[in-house]
C-alpha cells in the first residue's frame, strides 16, 4: 500500500508541475557530407512544388528526395552559377529555384532541368533572395537588386542612394519588408518604386508570419513580433532568455504562434498560446540530439517537419509526428 501511495503522490506531482517544466523532447536525424551533402555548412533550405528539399551550402546546391542528396550542376559552359558558396536560395510562385553566390545569380526550372543565369552582377556576396507576389525577385547583397521576370529587367538600388540591406521578408500582402545594416526597417511601395522608413530602429533579421505578423530580431539580441498595419510591438524573447545573451541567427514560425529562434547557443521554441519556451541544444552523449548548437538556418516544410542547418555539422531534420506515438531512443551511453 505504501508503494502504491508513493506512486500516486509522484503522479500527482507531475500532473501539477508547472507547464514550463514539462518540456517537449526533440529528436533529430543528422545529414553530413558522408550522407551526400556538398558541405557541412548550410545556409538555406527550401521546398519546391514537387516536395523536394533544396539546400544551399558552402560548396554548392543540392536536392534531397527523401533518400539521398543530389549535388546540382549547370550543364552550360563557363563558370557554373550553381557551384561554390551559395548563401541565397528561394522558390518563387512559378516553382523556379533561385540561387546566388559571390559573383552571379540565376534560377533552375525543375520541370525542364534548365538553368537560367543572370550573368555577372554588379553586387557581390548575395546572402538572401526573396520572391514577392508581383513577379519580382529580390537579391540582398552589398546593394539591393530587383529582377522583374515579366520584363527581364535587373534594377539596382545602390547603397549610397538607398541603404545596404541586411534581411528581408514579405508581409501578408506579399509586399517587401527590408532591414538595413544600420537597423532601420523599410517598406517597399510598388506604385512609385520607393522605400519608406517604418519608424522602428535596431532591426536585424526578419521573418513573415501568419496573420500579417513579422518576427524580427534586434540589435539588443531580443526577438519581437511586429504588426505592420498597427505598429504594435511585442517582445517574445529578451537578450537574457537563456542567461547568455545568445546571438540570434535565424527565425521561423513553424505553425501559427509556434516560433523557432536559432542562435549560436541552440534553438528556442516559443509556444505563444501556452507561453512555454523550450531550448534545443547539442548533447554529445545523445546521437539523436541536434548536431550543433550554432544554428544558421531554419525551415519548416509542408508536413510541419523542421530542417535546421548548422555552421559545421550538417543539416538536421526534426520530424513532426503529431498524432503519432512518441519515439524513445536507447541512449545507453547516458546511463539511462
């Protein structure tokens, strides 16, 4: 009887424990060069209309079909625009895969297998690519570039006349929002082809969320939710969230009101509805933990799975198993 009573007391204490203490466990599959990745440093992950996963890396672009990686190469002559360090990667509404490296940019058509190169461009070191809903592709580098697919015109917005872009996204209307290297937030007007300051300073990374919200990191190492049409700002992570003042490297909303924040010290998952915050960090004793805590990019595919790219330890996949049984791994090395 005493044993049964003790079990009941322990069960009751678990059920009554604070919600923050009942943290969710995240198990990952890890892919590195031995799995077929061109490099263990990954920059961007996207998904095309056929469901394939595309990854840009330090040594080129590859495609994952659920079984293995295929390194993509251009069949044209001259320098291969798909090779080398490729920080920029994007899928537009027509299903074209846009890419950019230190000297050139272009797109790949998955239906025809053809690569279209925009040739050498004036800007260098393309670090991000954004597709808007007006058939334009934006390249963020030492200056801002806009390619109009309808007219095939490539227009530059020199940093001396405008600003040097740092990050960008689209809002719920498909309009472009950009942050500058000096921390200002800009909105783009299609009507007069101009930019206007939105009155918020200290902005770095941007991510367009559901319901018209924008997730943004700041120079103070915090994360805010910004509502463009009202100007309302809500802080969801401050600089001391993990006690270290982590450097914020990437942002993502996996599903509505579930925000993933990649840092140099792991990933923080914030569930706005419940208020819970869970940290995901590398555990060398667990083969199913994330492979590195330095997380450079996050992407949620159409199944709700999360792909997390790291600086030097490859690509990680967390599989969304909503409605499925929990998986338990034998970590005999941890003594459990």
